[in-house]
C-alpha cells in the first residue's frame, strides 16, 4: 500500500494505466525523448566495471574492453550488481558492504503470460471488468496460506493471482480476436526445493487450473504459455535475485532506508556514482520516479 501511495505522489497518473502499444511503447517514447535531448543510447553494451580514479567514479569499462569516460555514472542496475559487482567492495567501507550484501533481493512472484484465441470469460464479471485488475485473493488467510509454501521452498497450490488482459485496452497486441493475459502469481520462491527446471511447467498448469475456476474454459483458449520464475527474471533481465523491484519493498528497505542507509538519496558513498533504478525509493514499476529523483540530485550537484 505504501508503495502504491509513494508511487502516486509524483507527477504521474493517479491510477494505474495501460499504454497503447504495450510497455515497450513507453521505453520507445523515453528513448525518443532522450535522443531529442541529445542523449546517445547504446544497447548490447554490458558494463563490466565502474572505473574509479582518486576515489571518484570516472567512467565505465564495457565487457568489450571499451572505456567510456564520464564525470557522473548513474546506474539503474540493481544495487547489488552496481555496488558489489560493477564497483566492487574494495571501494566501499566494510559496514556498507555488509548492508548491501544483506539486502533482501530474492523475488517471490512469478509472471504467467497466456496467448488466448478469444476473450476470457470470468463468471459474474462484465466484459468491461477485464480492462481492470482481477484479483484472486478471497481472504487474508488465503494470502497467508499462499505465502506459507514459499518458506519451505515450494510454490502454492492455491496462489494469490493478479490478472490483467492488456488486449482489452489495446487489441493490436494480439492477432484479430485474440487476447493476451498477464498474471502475477504470488508466491514463487527464487530457490525452489525441487528446482525450477522440473517444476516450471507444472506450476503454469496449476495456475491455469486455479484461474479456470473463475474463467471456465480458459485452458481450451490457450494457444501459448510462458511462466517466468524469479530465476528466469534474474537471468533474462539481469536482476540479482529476480525481484522486479530489485529489492523487497518492506519497511526496513523503504523510504530513507532504500536500498540501504548511506545510498538512500540516490548518491552512493563513492562520489560521482548514483543509483536511479527500482532498488531506490520509491521502487520499481514503469513510472520513472526513482529516475526523476536521481536526476534532480545529479543536477543539483552540477549547478
Ligand atoms: C516480467 C515482468 C513484468 C513486469 N510488468 C510490469 C508492468 O506491467 N507494469 C509495471 O509498472 N511494471 C512491471 N514490471 C516491473 C518493472 O518492469 C520494473 O520495476 C522496472 O522495469 C524497473 O525499472 P528500472 O529501470 O529501475 O530497472 P530495469 O528495468 O531492471 O533496468 C535495469 C537495466 O540494467 C541492465 N543491466 C544490468 N546489469 C547491466 C550491466 N552490467 N551493463 C549494462 N546494463 C545492465 C538490465 O539489463 C536492465 O535493462 C515488470 C517486471 C517484470 C520482470
């Protein structure tokens, strides 16, 4: 709840919304705006190290061996990647390194994507309800029980699920008549006791079974299915632990404590190095508030 409130305190819309063209369209729009302002965007250019001179960040070294000099380095990679891997503990105090190492960054949610050949029909819901968020979370006890399994390295057989159908707002995201369904499935531990390779398909099947209780016939509408576990999210999006907020949103990792004291105002202990991603206040989601706040700090320093 705090996250939602913090995320809405900026200039952005006060309700959650779906962009036309999907989330990728937001990235494209940002890229166009950045290019128009004179930025050069390089993709497929992984950074191997943050370069340091006189205890100040002075650029980055790409995996390709190319060095890029800079007065300021601003990283949206997760805090553990930025501070422990790209910068390195040797540039930081032991106490600070311990805090970053102890940051809880393991993801607990899986993402299920379904390509459907027609609109899902949820019992008792008007078709227009599909344009919002549908929750399978009948009670607090249900959510508590769904969470219990994750403590023992299991996923829940009765998960809490948040469903959206983006094609209701933007039919162009699927072939004519088709739909895509996107579901956040709570809770899926990063480390599954039996390993995700053996269980990924079984979990997807289980989630579809639960959804079918609310949307009869759903299984027969599925043309393609993808389940991303926290491990997949880690590998696919280079996020340590596969948490889509880069670090748990909990009281001890929120507000002036996010990600850790000593780096909570986007500045890191190393002059010239800033954090601007989901690991910073107020967390992730496609809203850009952490990035905007970080930019203000960098500009204030420059002026
Ligand atoms: C499957 C999935 C679905 C989601 N759906 C939604 C949604 O519908 N709506 C919503 O609001 N939010 C959604 N989120 C959450 C949202 O995408 C994230 O919170 C948000 O992208 C965080 O933005 P960011 O820029 O801080 O970090 P990221 O988007 O994680 O960007 C960090 C970037 O740094 C790159 N990187 C890491 N290491 C290096 C390196 N060494 N060198 C160069 N680059 C590096 C990564 O590849 C990545 O591109 C979703 C997340 C996931 C995983």
